[in-house]
């Protein structure tokens, strides 16, 4: 089986689901630019209130908590700055989602971010956000035990959830 790094595709937009203490997953976005290096965005409340963290990293493919990375689109030089500015403008202050009214979580932030990328023309979603969420959770759950036992994350490159605009 190929390593996580080998399976990732540069300039693809991945939704990440990582293990956390208790049920559910921690959600984020990752765009490998020169794998294993890339940019990651996620909402976190580790230091008190919610905030969105955006950073360059090379650690995503080797994270021991990463359960699933699934591709939702690609980005190129023409829309890279649109992606970055769009994600930078997705609210991460703990307020309910402006799209659904749902209480803020890292998952809700990712879903709002996907909708923002769709509205900005970076990706074109072909499935409802709820469908994407359900499929991602189901797939990550099938890999949970393997990761908990020290196995590697699953990379899903053929989602059919979007097309690149």
C-alpha cells in the first residue's frame, strides 16, 4: 500500500478528518503544494475561544491522528489566491453558521468553507454539503480502528463531490 504522502495530489483540496478524544472527528482543510508540504486551515478552540488557524506544514501526511483525507477539488495558479483569501474570510469566531444556523464546530467551519469556495468559483460542488459530510464520516469510521491501532490514514482521491471551476 502506498504511503499517505504518495497518495496525495499536489494542489488538490482535501478535507481532513482526524481522531480526537471521544466521539467524532476534528475537521480541517489541506492543500499539498509540494508534498508532504502544504497549507492547512482548521478551526480550533485549544486556547479558549474559537479561531481559524492557517499555516504551512509538512506534518499532515504523517499525523498519527489523521483518519481520512478526501479530495473535494483542485486549485491552480489562477485561483490559488482566491482560495487563500476566501478561506481567510470564513468566520471562525464561534458564532453559529451563517449558512445553516448550526452551532459552531470545526466541522461546521469546514462546511462553511466548502460553500464559500463554491460561491467564489474555486470549486463547483455537485453534491449537497450534508451528503459530503455523511459520506466522509462513514468512510472515516471504517478506518478509525486501523488508525487507533497505529495504521495509516485513508486517502480518497475520487470523490465525485465537485468539479474544479
